[in-house]
C-alpha cells in the first residue's frame, strides 16, 4: 500500500542557524516576519528566547514564474 510519507518533500525540514535582531527573541508564537531573500516565517509555538524556532509559510522563490518563461 501507499503511505502518505512517500509524498513528503525530503527538504521540508531544513534547520538553518543564523542571527536575528535582539527584539525577535521576545516574539510571541504565531508572530510573522519576512526574512530578506528567504521568505515569510512565523514563530513556532515551541520557540523560546534561548532557542528561536521559525516556520516558513511562504517562499520568495517563484517557481511558477520560471515555468511560465519556459513556454
């Protein structure tokens, strides 16, 4: 039988470490930010000031636009 996990993007969990502005450490879960050149992210419910966790909600890469140019 087919398992739904066969269709999950293997790149869907990507851990990126970097730096942010200090005020981001006090963000509430669900608060939204745009990270330049990466996309839009929201603060994860498991995030803390010591370990910030963001989930990307929208990427800035437009694969549909590139596909349209190839026609």
